[in-house]
C-alpha cells in the first residue's frame, strides 16, 4: 500500500502540476473576460432565475431549481468540511485565497458548462434528457472529437467512485467513529442501504430528495458556522490577513504544521477548490442537462450560483472557523480538524454540527455523483448498463468507509484532473458558441 500511495503522489505531482493549474485557472479567466465578467455582474439575475425555476413546465425532466440542488448535492460535501481543512493543514492559510480565486473564475466555467449541456443535450431511449461534456463534445465539435467525449466518460465514471463515493463514505465513517464510536463498516452498510433506496427511483427521485435536503442542510451548517464567527468576531480580521498574507509568502512551520511554500498553497487551494465546487470537471452540467428549460443561457445563470454558494459562502465559513479556532497548525487534518474547530467555537455542540452536517452532505453527494457516473456509463454502454452500475455503486460504499483516507483522497485528486482535461479542451473550443448565445440573450431587445 505504501508503494501505491507513493506512486499516486508522484502522479498527482504531474497531473496537478503547473500546467494543470494554468489550464484550469486560465480557462476560467478566459471565459470570464470573454463574457465581459457577466457571471459576477449578473449574480442577481441568476438568483432570480433560480427562484423562478422552482416550478417549470418546459421541456426536460426536473425543474431548474432541482437541477441546481442535484448539482449542489454532489458539490456540497466533504470538500466543504474535510477538503477545506486538508487544504489549510497541508498548504497553509494561503490555500484558501487560491480557493477563492478558483471559485471566482470558476463561475464562468460552470456557466459555460451548463449552457453547452442544455444546448447539445439528447433524449435517450427511455425518454430522459441526457447531456454533459461527452454530448457537447460529440454534438458540438463533431465526430472527429468523439474520442475526447469517450475519454471524459471513462474518466468521469471512474472519478465518481473516488470523489463521489469512497471519499464521502470514508469521511462520514471517520467522523462517526471519532465522535460517536460507530464502527466504519456499520456506517458503510447503513449508507449503502439508504442510497440504494433512493437510487432505484432514478434522477427524478434523486432530484426531489436533493431539493429538500440540500437547502435544509446548507442553512443549518451555515447558521452554525456564522454563530462561531460572530462569537469570535475580533479574531476575523487576523484570520483574513493570514489567508491573504500566506497566499504570497511561505507559511513557516509551527506546532504540528510542517510549513508550506507558496506553490504548495496554490496547488492545494486549486485542487481542493475544484474538488469542492467542481467547476471545470464537467460533472455539474450532467445534472443541468436534465432541467426543464428551453433556454441554455438561463440555465447557465442558475448553474453558476453553485460555485458561488459552495465555495465563496460555505467553504469560506469553514475556513474562518478553522482559522479563528487557532487549531489550523495543530497537526490535525480533514474532517477531524473541522470538527475540533467547531467544537472549540461551540463547546459541546460544534463537533455535532460537523458530524451531522457531514453525514447529510456526504449522503446527498453519493446521490448526486451516482447520476454523473450513471450518465457516463450510459454514454459508453447504453441504458442496459444502468442497473449494473447502480448495484456496483452501492457495493463500493462499505469498501470506501473502511479504506485508508489518505489513499482515497489521492486517487480522487488524480481522477479529477484526468476528468477535467477533456472538458476544459471542449470549453475552449466551444467558447465562441457560449459568447454568441450570451450576447444574444443579454442584448437589448427592440
């Protein structure tokens, strides 16, 4: 296992090296500028479209609101709790700054992904609307690029078992064992049964569950985090200064923290930012392709809210709680660090906010990513592959719950990068379509 971990670490050093960072941030920046900073200027419009999209009778399978909730169910998860803590524990406070940067340009990326997903979606033999990078590569770039769509589908199906399955089950098992003494295998088995009960209803049932659980769990977690921050308000300016300062200067070793160079802060911030909000991975547009809408731009403005809510709001709250607790350099990492930080801010209560928040977040992430993996497998092998995939998905959950956390995170990071490359290439090649449709939508009518 140690040899395998070292090999994966070396591979991560390559796939998450400078070229990948430039590709992700560069694509987001290119799209942001090309759109005239529309995602930032039209944030209010996105929220209006989200509210209006709670009930839609247009063509599609699920409402625009539930499409975003399904996408958020996959993104709001361990990345917001364990991922943020891991970024700080390894890359130092500066990693949070680069996570913010990834999110700000990632809004344009997520917008473009959803726009293209709706424009180039198809209807499968079951009558479901299917879309995502593999479809906008095939239908937008032409048959000569089909190999790239297949590559995305392969990496997407495999990545789901890392980022969307094993890591989620593992994080819940670890935090339940630490706080409540529940054996990891028992946690894995119970989660597997609950996930199976929802999966058999397909994307419509998943969307209905997500539409109810995601807003509830997000509000509860945000309220708990804001309470910790308000109780320690004088410490917030110092925490923010440390985040900005160490984004450009190395963080020295202290306590259980081994120190981090600026490049490591950038690498951890971008990697964990992408893990959290998934902008550029190409996962979220798979959910948005099923939205009841006839306007790609409108759904794109709804989709970009996912990155804002996930990283700018929820990840920032987690980061500030960790920083003001003074435990960021304690040597702890992952969900254990977040739990300790919340427990320090709200003694006797805080650790349970993380425990039950993580349980709900991870459960909905398991559901959301099952949709992504299912769509990728369907693209490769047809609808007959859906049932075997669902059974395999459920079977892997107990394995993830009892696996080694470090190895699960490393594999997830590697697969994320391999999944992102085909999608980012497609976004760059199809950017003229994104820019044209956006201009037409927002140009004065008259």
